[in-house]
C-alpha cells in the first residue's frame, strides 16, 4: 500500500494545493492528514473548505483542540484568526476528529503522540534547544503502541524517520504549511525545516540529520545541468550569505553549520510552488496575508 501523509497545513492553502498536486502524480492508495489544519495566520476558512471537500482520513492536532476549547481572549493570534473565521460546519468537523487513526493494518496515525497532541515524539527539548530523541525516549512516549510496524506523527514540523528496536518505524513528514516556529515550553526553542546546502558542505559524520526533502536545490551549479522543475513541486530556496569564504562544514551535532574561515553568515528562505503557469512565492502571497 502506498500512503501519502500530510501534516501541519496550518491554513496555508497555497502550500496545500502544491502538495496535493504532487500527491496526484504519485499513485497513492490513501492520503492521511495528521492535524494542525487551519490555525496559521493565512486562510483558515478556505483551507477548511478544501480539506472538507477532500474527505481525507484525518486526526486532530493541538490547534484543533485549542480552537475548540480555549477561551478566545486567551488564544494565540493564529488560533484566534481560525476561531473568528471558520463556520459551524468547520467546527463540527474539527470536533469529530479522533486523536489516533488506524490508516491500514499495522499503521497508526496521530499528531504528537498516541496519547497527547502536544508531545514531541522524535525530538526532546532541553535548556539549550531541541535535539533528536533517543530510542528509549521515543519508546516511552509511544507506550503500548511501540510494536506497530509503522507510526505516523507530525507536530514538530521536522522531517525525521526512526527505526525502533521493536521493529517499528516512526515517520514525521514535516509541515505542509508552516516551516518554522518558536515555542517557550518546556524551554525556549526554535523548530525550523531548512537545508544545509551552501557552496560546499562537509558533513561531520555519516547518518547526520537532514531536515529537507528531495530534491535538494544547491546554491550554485552549471546552467542547464540541474533538476528540471515540474508542476506540483514545492521548493525551499535557502541561500546562506557569508561575509568571508564560500565553504562551510557541519559540526558533530549533525545539524549546525559553520563557515570554514569563521566569518559571519546570514540565512534567508522563500518557499516556491511550481505551477502549470508560473512559479508562486508562497512566503510572499499577498492574497493569503490579507485573507
């Protein structure tokens, strides 16, 4: 069975349409949605209409619970926009969503963990930030579900897969519509999906982390020799400008990049959707920002 997984759309209709366009060409048997559907500051009502029309197997995320249960005056800005914008039809749909869903035999879908929509399953937050969780931590968070062959989660917006000693594999496909966020619980931290490419990159070790999804888009190359864009792709363009030389390396934590010569750098990002007519810069869509 071929399963397509969506997660953390966060009201980003443009990004959702780009991902759906790609899924349409993948010959999948089922597409499952892992929650955090509408809250995000863009187009919650329109995204809700689109998702309702798709009638996908869907679990609820923490933002669905928050929109339905927290007093409006206590909500964050993205939840409040969703609360003020969506209709009674959307609310009834959100209310009906389960915490977990068995997508196929041996395949369990949920947002955070099988018991808590706020749990970071594959990451652990410490005083100095987030790190990949250990096998023991993940097994403890999964509890009785750790023997499932395939476990699908979202919430942290970071792409990661972890085979477990039980024979299970846990997969987080990242976020469709919200590539980065900051939180202060249990400690201040930032979660952001990027790509480690600069002019030349040396990895510190085999098996180092990589949050991006194929295809990779290097920052330089020869004209006419790269990947051919096609409709349905969504690409993160993430140049790193360095004040000194052009080479960088990855340190032992498998994540942090440093310039070879110690010079300062600045990282920028735009998300580009490739459509049939022209590219769309999803991070600069005025219609979404004004919706």
